[in-house]
């Protein structure tokens, strides 16, 4: 009998569980009202309890429950005002989460709980006024979260003495203090106090000495001081930000090391970093930015190393970096940007290592880089841009190398020279020098020996730069762009450059008269572009150039007249017609055909040949020193394309002569624009065969006053009209600014005396050239702008 009694006693708990479901999920009031009926004797729920329903107003039917084996979750109950009904639950096996209950005014009903085995989350309960209902909870095994409760003014009823993970008190706009957390001495995870707009002090967490994760205090309008804090260790990041009235960081003095990031941002009235005097190292990144009143960095006086990046930006009143005098190493980037008052970098004199890039931009009154002289390299790149008062790079005297993203020196309007880079010998990337309008010398780069394998050399829009002296150490670059330097007279400084792996562009340099600085250049792997170099007269400076791998574009160089150099002639022989665009230059540079013809060596018996304007006629004069079996000279003319030639006259030759003979010819009908002339020197026929002949060099003369065509409207929107003044149009071709043909229209030569209308509606906006071919072989061009 005794054994039977003991067995019954042992089975009683099982009997009580047997009346309950494993998990109880209640989604409406009807389910709640029928709970006791449907679950008779259910006292100890073995699994989770979830209460979530749009019409739930009363959970009193759950008063029979005394324990929950899993978690308790009360969420998204639009009408629920009280938790009465849970008042007999003394334990939960996991988390307790009360969130998104917009009418819940208090937590009464949870007063029997003394410990939470998981997390305790009170979140997004808009009218919750206090937390008295959880006043008996003394320990939380995981996280404590009290958040986004618009009416919560106090958490003073709390008696929690320990938590197992994070403590998050955030976005409670009416919360005035952290009273209630005084029993906490340690937080194993993050401690986050953020978005509590009228929080006035941190006295409630004054007893916390260690934070295992990150310490975040931010987004307050009323917090003026952190002096209540006694935190000694922070396991991860320290973030103090968006505290509009916080005047000081005092209270953080005992922290010596930050294992994550340090972030001091958007604290509007803080003037220094006093309070961080104990800090020796930051293992992560250090961000000090958007602190409108920050004048200096005093408070970081013991800081010796930053494992990641040091980022100083938009501290508009920052006058000095004083406070960083002990800083010796930065593991990643150093960024100093967008300061209105910073005048120097002298406090960085002890800095000897920057593992990443150096970014200096938008510092309005910074004049010098003194303080950086002990940094030998930037592991990533150097970007110095938009520093309008920076006159020199003095202070970078110790810099010897820059990493694979190269160097950019751009938009420094007062920068006069690069003498501060006198020790720099290697850049493992690009070197870009752009829009430094006062820059008159780059000779400070005299020790530079190499750019990276894919490193481009870009010298663009430096208005005062006369030459490229300082680049003599470079023998090869990936690309070379020398453009829009209006005072550049010479390319001297590139005298030792032997090869360009990819492209070369020499363009829009208004004062450049020659290419002599490229005399050593032997190969260009990509294309060659030369356009609108207004004073350039000859390609003779490319005297060693043997090959150009890509396309050749030489256009719109107003006085360029000599292209038929020995080297260039050799290169042209290797180029297909479509790979070369030469036009709108003078002399034998007028077109590719003109260059080709000029490259042909004529018999030495022709000792001179010239053409000049004489009124509205062209006068040709030539002379020979010797003639043998000569019959006649055929005078041929072409327009400025040189693609087709027509005979315009004929003059008898001397036949046999061993003395200088002079000839002349008047062409009375030249075309408007450039007229090209050559001589076909024909021998006497023999044995029924036509006489052999040779062609002279090409000479040109320009007539500007003879109208040949009209192009309108200009600018044009949808339809371009081309009207011939004299002649029959055979074809109209439109070319874009890159020299690519985008429209070709062939016309009926019977009716093409009428204006031709060309559809331009599909063309993108920009500058175009219309090339008009006449039936007689003449070609004329006109420019227009597409809207």
C-alpha cells in the first residue's frame, strides 16, 4: 500500500502538466475566455506562452498559471491595458518579452517574478508609465532591454543586480534618469543608453565598473555631464554621440584601452576631449567628427596607437590637433577633412606609421603639413585635395613611398610647388596632379623613380605650370595624360620616359610648342591623342618613337604642319586607314593621306615647291636642279581631306636640263578652306608606253573668304540643314567630338543642289563636325552643336 501511495505522489506533477498544451499561443479573447474550460487544471505550462491578438482586453483567465517552462511573450495587443492575470506566475524558463502593446500602462501582473532565465525585454509600449511590476526581478540571465516607451519617465522601481549580456535603455523620450540600475556593477555585453532625449544624468549606472561589450551613450538633448560614471574597462567600442548639451567627457578617465572603435561624434558643445586622459590605445578605428565646438584634442594626451583609422572630419572649429603629441602609429587610414579653422598638423610630430591612406581635404585655412615629417610611407594612397590655403607640401619630407592606390594632388588653389615630396621615390599606383592653379613647379618629385604597373601619370589643368621638370626618374608609365595646362611650354622632365604601356594624350595645352621632352619615348602600347595644342608645330620631338599599338588621333592643332617625320612615317605604314584620324591641322598634317604622301621621298632633282595666295588665285612655284627625259608637270589639287586629286593644269617640262629651272602656275579656281597641291612629274613616253612619273610633296594654302556651304540651324535640335553654295553634294557624314562617324547620308547627285536635311534627333548633345563630300571630289567641313 505504501508503494502505491508513493507512486501516486510521483505522478501528481505529471498529471498537472498533462492538462496543458506544450506551447500556449493565444490570438483572441475567446481563446482566453475558454482557457480554463479547454485546459482544466493547467497550472504549469511546459513550453512557451504567447499572447498576441487584436481584440484581447483581459488575460485574467490565465491566473491559474504558476509557471511557464519556456518564454513569456506579450506582443501586438492593440487593446490590452493590464497584465493582471499573470500575477501568479513565479518563474519562466526563458525570456520575458512585453512589446508593441500601445495601451499597456504598467507591468502589474509580473510582480511574482524574481528572476528571468533569458532576456527581459520591455519595448514599444507607448503609454507605459512605470516598471513597478518587475520590481522583484533581481537577476536577468541574458539581456535587459527597456526601449521605445514614449511615456516612461522612471525605471526607479528596478532592483536588478545582475545581467548576463547587454543592457539597452534606448529611445524613451520621457525618461529623466537611470535610477533603478544602481545595483548593477558589471555588464557582460553592451551597455547602450541612447535616444533618451531628456535624460539629465547617468547616476543610475554609477556603480558599473566594467562593460564587456560596447559602451554607447548618445542622442540626448539634456545630458550635460558623465561625471557619475566609474567605468574602468570596455571590452569593445566606446561611442559618445549626438549629445547636444554634453560639455565634457569627464567620467571616462579610468578607461585605458578600447578594444573596438572610439567614436566621438555630433556632440555640439564639447570643446575638448578632456575625460579620456587615461586612454593609451584604441584597437579599432577612432572617429572624431561633427563636433561643432571642438577646438582641440586635449584629453588624448596619452594615446600612442590606433589599430584602425583615425578619422577627423567636420569639426568646424578645430584649430589644433594638440593632444595627439604621443600618437606614434595608425594601423589604417589617417583622414583630416572639412575643418574651417585647422592651421597646422604639428601635433603629429611623433607619428611614424600610417598603414593605410592619408586623406587631407576640405581644410580651408591649413597652410602647411609640418608634423608629418616622420611618416615614411602611406600603405594605401595619398589624397590631398580642396585645401585652398595650402601653399606647399612641406612636412612630408620623410615620405618615401605610397601604396597601390597612388597619389592625388587636386584642387589646391594656393599650392606653388611639390618640394615637400623631395624624398618620395616610389608610388605603386597613379600620380594625379590636377587643378592646382598656382602650381609653378613639380621639381620636388626629382627622386621619384617609378609608378605602379598600372599607374597613370596625369598632369591636367595646372594653370601656372611651365614644364614637367621633376619627372626625369620615370622610364615607364601605364598612361600619360598632359592636358589643359595653358602655361606649359615644354615637356622637359619626361626626357627619360621610354615606354607608355597604354595611352598617351597631349591635348589642350595652349603654349606647348614642341614635343622635345619625349625624345626618348620608344613605344606607346595604346592610342595617341593630340588635339588643340594651339602652338604645336611639329611631331619631330617624337624622334625615338617606334610603335603605337592603338589608334592615332591628331586633330584641330592650329599650327601643326610637320607630321612627316622619319619615325612617324614608319609608324603610319603599319596602321590601317580606320585606325588613324588626322584632320584640321596645317601643312602635311592636314590629313592622313597628306602625311602618307609627304612621307614619299621624291627625286632630288626637285629642289623647291611652294604655293601661296595671290588675290583669289593660288600661285604655285617650283624649281628643279636636273631633269632627264622629262615631259610635263601635271598640277593636281585636292581639298583638305587629300583622299582624291584632280588635275587643274599642265606645264611642259624642260626635257633635258643640268641647270636650275624655275616654273610657275596660277590656279584661278581654288576652293574655300585648305587647298592641297602636288606635282605629278611625268617622263616622256617610250615604246608606246606611258611615261613613268613621281609625285612631289604636298603644299597647302587656305582661302577663307570663298563660301562653299551653309549649315543651319546652329545649335540644332532635331533637323540639320546642309546647303551647298556651289557644287553638287554627294554625301554628308557627321562625326562626334571623339572623331567617330555617327551619321552617313548619301545623296542623289541629280537633285542634291537642294539643301540636304539630316535627322539629328537621336544624337546626344555636344559638338559635331559635318563632313560634306562634293561630286567633284572636294570635301568641306563645318561644325555645329547639338542641343
